[in-house]
């Protein structure tokens, strides 16, 4: 019983400390300049004459090599397998006779 009380108090203290810490962190972010949050103003300019490389449109499929194709080759006639399954099903009603106690 003592271990359960100690564990509960320890868990409550840890939870309370985390909540207070997160509150402080959130307060600091709220008070800061919004442009500093993502460090938008801290960038390194590109050297003179630098151009961004050309990127291919991702919606276009990649170019594939074409293999030489000379008409159709020999064909093979394939017949689907037949499913001749004979199933005997008796659909007569089942009659249950009541047992009489004599």
C-alpha cells in the first residue's frame, strides 16, 4: 500500500512539473517575435551568379528505355478449367418428433 501511495505522489509531481515547464515554454514562444520562431530572418544568401537547378515536374513519369519489339510471337491457346462439381442437396424439411413421457 505504501508503494502505491509513493508511486502516485511521484507521478503527480512529475506530471505537475511537466505541465509547468510546458506552460513556461509556451509563454516564451508567445512573447517572442513571430519571425524568430522559424528563424526566417537567419539565412545565408547565395553567392553571386548562383542559379537554382532545374527540377523536373514530379507529375511526369520517368523516361523508360524502349526495348525492340518485332510483332507478336507464337500464341498458346489456353482454356479455362471447368468446374463440374455434382452436389447433392436434400431440401426436405426436418421433422423433430416430441418425446412423450409415459
